[in-house]
């Protein structure tokens, strides 16, 4: 049993980026799919897809990581903000740009998982899942 699947997802992405792997694989959940959609929309990954592995009843999420033309990392820093022991919630008015707009926060709202830019536009608050740049 895993106590924090979102932290596991972020750690898998962080480790894969460090060794410049093209694809990272992890168990699928709705929140992880939402985080992957936000990363794709914001341009931090190329794409993602879901597959059912043989002999495994749970689907797997595959994320195609993005690198620059000379192999430079697009995701330089990824950090979990809200943890199981300390949940962090924020109103839309309290969301500040990360690195003066160069990075994003990923927020879990009542209308799904969205970036901090979208949350400010839609005036939605929620749980701050992570920050990345």
C-alpha cells in the first residue's frame, strides 16, 4: 500500500528526467491522469497514454518526457506541496505566479486538476498538489 501516490508519481518523473529517460511508467489513477493532462497542456511533456499490462488488472500511465534540442531538461524542478500529513489549500486570490510566471502550480479543484493560471482565470481555489519549473 502506498500512502502518497502523487509523491510517487512526481518522484518517478524527477528520477526519469535526471537520467534522461524518454518514457516513465506508473500505475494509473484519475488524479495522476489529471496531472499528466496539465503537464501536457502547459508544455512540460510531449504526451501520455494509458495501457493495460498483461497479467496486471490495473492500467499503467506512460508519460513521454520532453527535452530541448540539445538534451536540456524542460522539467528542472518538481516539488510536492500538499502532503498527507499537511494539506495545503489556497484561494484563487492567494495563488501567486511561480518564478514570475516561468513555472506552474498544479491545483486540485472541485472542477478537476488544473494549473494555477487556469485557477486564477476561473477564480477557483483548491489543494495545491505540486510546483514545477
